[in-house]
């Protein structure tokens, strides 16, 4: 009978452990991005009365005679299925729609993973969790090593736009302040009308100017020549008329060249962005709002209408993008960072994925940390490679299914009740045996 007592007690203990797991699931039914746990069971060792015997030519075989010694916890697994999106209308509330974890860092530099995408901007411009952990910024769209930069937005910045001295190397479609179409531009010099050919978008500014000068030479006009420097196209000499008749390119309208203006507007610009050291400067450009796009890249809008963000280019490199108050997009190498704040800034959220996410160890504050069975960890940007896209304006709710939890709770309750009945019965039998022996 003592064996029955021990066996039934394992059932009681296992049932109680299952209720503990269920209680934690139910308690976290409203916890952001919580992942429900499920307990499974396994048998304990059996008491082997007989191992059985094989059949012989004279007799049949016998099967093992075993009495099980109870139950034990087989495992506690996590369900990493994404929860439902909960809309809040807040720009910095985000959810990973698919695979991935945000990477965050505490004050000691220790890294953690989380699906909780409720973020805010602190007084220093850092993107932080509700507990003040800094959010890590991506260094590339796919890497097996994490970034050491955190996501930060300059609260104050100074943006200086200047002409790009390398305009000659730019193609027409790379010009930030113009979109020049293919065609011809007719000009009259004296009594001679010359058709200047405008190449396609892949034509460089240098080639465009060369074609213009070649057309002038072919027409026998040597008193006018075109050149390009410091972000603009200009001409020397006198043009008597820009002939609109027969013109098929928008060259004049995009450059502003005329018979009275021999230097174009800035066709290609470089923006130099830096942090404001003097926060009391009346010319400071201050942060107005921050949003997050589907790649998890922050879009910072300033009070003068300028926008600072990043993007993934055709070469899968994270680049800067600045939009002037006039709506001119300045991108990639045309954006120069100056000043310690912006140089260390990163606006792209880093996501992480791993071989075995169930190997992560859950800790407090909706955080997970590395576990021995996690395997290789990969880092990147949302919406690229295997990473899920970002949905902003809301967060991921818990994936706890209350009906499943109630069903499991009833099952665990019955498990405890039945094993308690067995325990009581075995105890009564032992009591009876004790009376018989007295």
C-alpha cells in the first residue's frame, strides 16, 4: 500500500504543477506579447515483477509484469505563435507580424530579446522600452553578429544643405532637386537655332553637358559653352532665346536656366546633419514627431517640416534619407553626418531570430535571454530575409487561449481529485491492516 501512496502523490504533485502553469498563463492574459506555456507528462520508472520470457519450442512466451510508479513532468513548452494586433493609435507602439524579437540592452550592456514593442523616446533621444532598456539598432539587413549601436533620434539638430561638387558623376535620375526628362531643348544664338539633346535618366550630368557642347560645335556655335560644377549647370556666352517650339524636355523648367540666368538652381544637394550643442539656439530644429515604418525604421519629423529617416537601398545597405521642408529627397551618400549625436544615431530597429526560440529563458519584464539550446542567432531588419514586418500603431497581445486554459485546469483538477481519492483509499487500507495486526 505504501507504493500506492507514493504513486498517487506523484499524480497530485504533477497536477498541482500543471495548475501553477495554467495560473501563470491566465494571470498574463493581458500581458503584452506574452507566450503561453503548456505542460506535458511522462511516466516514472516501473516496478518490474517479471521481465517476461521468450517462446520456446515446448511452451509459449510471457509478457512483462510491471506496476508503474507514477508520473513526472515531461516538459513545459512555449507557444510562440504571434498574438493578435491591438490598435492604440500611438506611433511608437509596434508589433512584429511574423518571426523575430526586438533586441534591447540594459545599463550594464547585457542584451535581451523581447516581443514587447511598446516604446518611447527618452530625454536624450534614445528609443527605450517601458522599463528604460535601450533598443538596439540594426547594422545590416542580415548578420550573425548583433549591432553595438542603439536606436536614437536627435532631439535637436542642425541641417545644412550645400551643393554637391560631384554633380558630374550623378545621373539625371540621381539628382535630388530635379527630374529631367528625355528630349531636346532648342536655343537660339544669333541667327542659329541649336537642338540640345537631353539623354535618359541613366545619362550623367557630365555626359549631358558634353552632348550640349557637341551640338553647339556641330552647329558652328563657339560663343556658348555649358559646364557643371558645385551642384549646378551653367553656361558662358549669350543665348538670345530658349525656343519653346519643338522643345520636348522639361530641362528649362527643372533647371531655371534662361536668357537672363546662366546658372541653374542646385540640381544635386548634400545635406549635412549635426546635433545641436546649444539647445537654446533660436535656429534649432526640434523634434516634432516620430513614426515607424514596416521595416522598423524610425521616421523623425522636425518642427520645420524636414524629415530624417533611413532606408534599405538596392544593394541591401541601410542608408540615410533626409527630406527638406521643400520636399526634396536627399539620400544615401548625399547625406553627411556631422557631430557626435547623429554620427552615433541609428533609426533602424534590429530584430533577432534563432534556430530554436523555445530554448530562450523567460525572465521578468517581458524579456527573454539566451539559453544553451537556442543555437545560432541571426540579426537583421524587419521585412527583410526571414524577419516579419512591423505593424505600428498598436502592440501584440498575449496568445493565451482562455478556453484552452479552463479546459486544462478542469483536467488538472480532476487529476488531483482522482489521485487524492487513490491516496485516501490506500491510506484506509493501511489503517485496516494496522488494526488487523494489533
